[in-house]
């Protein structure tokens, strides 16, 4: 140990975890000697000890040893000491950074099993449906061997299937599935109609992507708003006649576009309006702002595609077409007017939440 390590908070934390690794390893000979049934019986034993007043931290060394042995028997993979440390970091609610190939998927089985012992549920959050299904089948073997139930929340499940998935000891799914189910549950009129239960513990894969990169785009549930569509076409016809810098300025980084004073005068002239910012023109001003965004910030075949006369959003992270998803607050209609396709009814936001607030 170097002298500077004495003042390194991270190094001190790792040394603390290493002491617990020694405790976990001390259980290995005893755990290895157990039969499959005896090893599986440890789950009921742990739950009984929790009921008698022990804490998850009390159980952690032996529980981690049980998961490691189950993993060795079921999928022929034994957790390394560094993976045990990663599991403890996740259990403590911290971020564990691991490179590709270092076995972070296997690491998640440790805190997932430990926290599932309470019977209050654990969510394993992945970035796409493929990983959710793969991990639920692959790592789920370990948990099922130890007597835990596994659920998978994916697109296309009905109410009963979702309810059952969320009722499992460990539930796999994407951030979008968990988030939208949370929003829908907050819109039900009867508590028994919700599918999720009280949140307990979650492990978030690719946490930097979900809580930083995708943080700008909130989850939104929308409903139709009964508004006329003619104004979208009317405004869309004048926006291309405006000149960048002279009539409007674009801040690409902040995704903002605003009219200049000259631009305001030109728009007023083209629309036959005396003062664009009078209260009676609030809706018109909103249409103009959305049309400006559609014209300058949203590009065809990058942000969206036009297919069969329909504007379809392109996921900026995966590149996939997001069928059924629409921009809110009239932006989607402004893009439809820009592209000259049929304008669908505007949507109004019924429920919304950001990933940060959901996972907080």
C-alpha cells in the first residue's frame, strides 16, 4: 500500500470490502459440501433469520457464498473476488464501473439475490428488450435454482402477465417498460388495477446511459386533444421563407430556436398580425415556435423518417423506428405539416416523468 493510498477515499472503501471478501471466502468450503437441496434450502433459512431480526448486511457474506456456489453448479461460472466487491458496491446503492467482459451481468446476481430475500421485489433494469430477456433466462437459472421466482416485463404483455411479472422475487425489464408502467399505475382509478407494487431495490445496467444520456427525454403518456389542424399547414408555409441568423437564431446544443426582432416583424407581416405577442395570439405563437423547431432542429432520416405517409420517430440511441410514439405539444404535427403528410390529432400530456425522478 502506497503512502497516498492512506488519503484515497476509494482505496479505503475497497479495503473495507476486501475484509468482507475474506469472510465470504471462509464460507466456501462449508457451502461447497452442501447437496443441491441443502443449498436451495439456504434461501428459506435466510428468510427465517431476517424474520428473527438479522439484517441483509448480517446475511451478506454467507448469502454471497451461496450465490457463488449456485452459479458454479448451474452455469459453471464462479464469481471472482473483484466481482464480490462489485456486488457489495451495488448492494450499498453505489455505482460500480466495470469494463465490457468483466462479468457485470454475473455481478448483479449477488445483490439481486440478497435483496430479494426480503420478499419485496428486485428490479433489474436493462437498456433493451434483448438484454432483459437474455439475462432473465441466463442469470435467472441461478435464482430459480435457489428457489426464487423470475419475472420478465416486455412489450405486448397483458394486465395479468404484467401483474405476475412484477409479483416475482426478481423482475427483469427495460427502463422504458418500468417507467411507463409506473405512469400508467398512477393513472388508474382503483389501486387493485395497478401492476407494480411498492418499489424496493433496483440494479440499473448502463446507468450512465439511462440517467445521463437519456435524461433529456422524459417518459410521456399522451391523449388526443381536439384542436383544428389547418393552422399547422398555414404556419408551415411561411417558415421556409425565413432566413437563418437574420430572422431566427438556432442554438443546436441546447435544442433552442428563437425569432429575432426582424423575424418577428416578417412573421407578423406574412400572417397579417399587428402584434404577435398579444395574449390573443398565444396559440399562434406556440405554433410558430414548434414549426421553427420542426424546420431547423429536426431532420428527416436522422430524427425521424416518413414511411407510408406517416412521420415515425427514430430512437437517437438505438437507431430503431419508434412506431406509435409521437412528439408532444404539437411538435409532431408541425413536422407532419413540414413534410406535407396528413396531420394527426394533437396529443396532450396526461402523465410524464424523467428517469432521474423515477429511480430517485
